[in-house]
């Protein structure tokens, strides 16, 4: 009788999200979108009023046969620098279509560009992220794979040997009114700044693809930055009730007070009516399929409001918490 299970359920059931869309027309939708988008940025901790100089620096360049793999460093905020892989396809005659590839939990950006943690070439099992940045570049996309804050080479020194090390950084940021989500979203936006300033990229054909924690980054970035023309979100789209509020997740997923304002489908719906494909494994244990389907139904109603139902897709595949790719690469090619 002293377990608080029912109490937490009562708390959630008593919430009436203050920022949920309640209109019935496109005009009302766009007015809501503009207002909630600004509010959502503030919930994440806000973004700098003035962008820092990117100061791009080429760290290495490797010929990988069909593409060139560069490692580049940019400044994202004052005194904060981020390495990223830039995969440049060869023999592309038109202006580049580009995709920001956001890795999930693990050892960072090396995992999705076909490398081991020590930088050697990966062989054998490709892991749950399935080298998806390489899959993208081999289909003609220019790909940027940022090293998300708290992973890979961007861990705290004390966590250098830990597989996951974003908890202390996330806790620190929460204590000063910031969030890891806000930092990662802003830094992904800086990747777009870099692309437009340093590569022959078609500004109307920039996409984003991410898995797990990278799915959060991809979906939240697309939600607030309309320069992303199409998004693929894998292993993340759900309801907060069924996933983050019911199953143990890393603290980097949490934004204080967000559930009082909106559910996850409300946040992701900010992408509408731009193209959005959702990947979900039927056996994903941390983003369960019933939550995905509830989110999809809510998103479907928004896209139908815009008469753009064909811009919302779902790859519900027989798998676990992993990249599918069954539809994603062709879907991005079609929409970019």
C-alpha cells in the first residue's frame, strides 16, 4: 500500500498539457506552431542570441573509395568545440543533398561511420546503428555525423573509459537551468551552418536522421529548425508516458516541466507538414510499440489537417532497438 505506483499514475492522469494544439484549421496550426516552438526552445534552456564563429578546422581526410571521410572541428559555442565526420560522396554532378546523421548511445560518431572506438575500420557486426552514415553517403548524400555532447571524444576527462558518460554533464546543466537536449539540438543546428558556409549544398535539400538519443536530437532539431527539409527518426518516437516516464532512461532525455506543456507527439508534430518517417522495432523494449503507435496516430491527424498525409511514413519492422533502413534511404532520396 506504500508503493507510489498509483500516485505517479494519478499525477500523470491529472496533467492537461498547457501547450497542446486544440484548433481545427491550418491557420490556427501555424499560429500554434510558432508560439509553441519558441516556448519549447526556452524549456530546453534557450539558445545563444549570437552565434560563435565556427572556426572550421580539417583534422584528417581519408579516401574511402566511393567517398572521402573528413574529420572536422567546429566551434559551437564560446569555448566549446565539436569534432564531426563529414562524408563526401564522389562523382556527384548536382549540388549536394545533405543529411545530418545523429548517433545514439554508445561510443559516438565513429560507430555510424564504420569505425571502432579506436578509429580502426569496423569489421563483422555493425551494431544496432548499422553504419547508417556510410549507408547514406553511398547513396549520394553528403553526410555530417557530429560527436554529440557527452559521447566519444566529448566525455568528461573522468569518464574517458566509460561507455556512457552523459549523466554528470546532464545533471550539471539541469542545475544551471540548461538541458543536454538543448545543447545537442543547438550544436546540430550549427552543423547546418557549417554545411551552408563550407560546402556546395542545396539549402532546400538538407535532411536529418537519428536513432535512439540521436532520434531525440534529430526530431527536436527538425521541430525547431525549418532548414531541415525531411527527417527520419528511428527508435525514439513514442509517448513520454509509455517510454521516458515508465522505463529507465538516461537523464539526458529529460527537460524540466515539459510534460506539463506537451506530450512527445505534440513536440514532434512541430515538424509538420515537412516529410517525416518513423522507424520502430516491434520488440523495442525501451520505446515500446504501443507508445509508438499512439504517437503515430496523433501525428497522422496533424498531417491530415494539412492534407499532407503522404509526407508521414512509418517503418514498423520486426526488430529491436535498432536502425531498419528498409525504407529510410529511399524515402530520404525521394523527399530530398
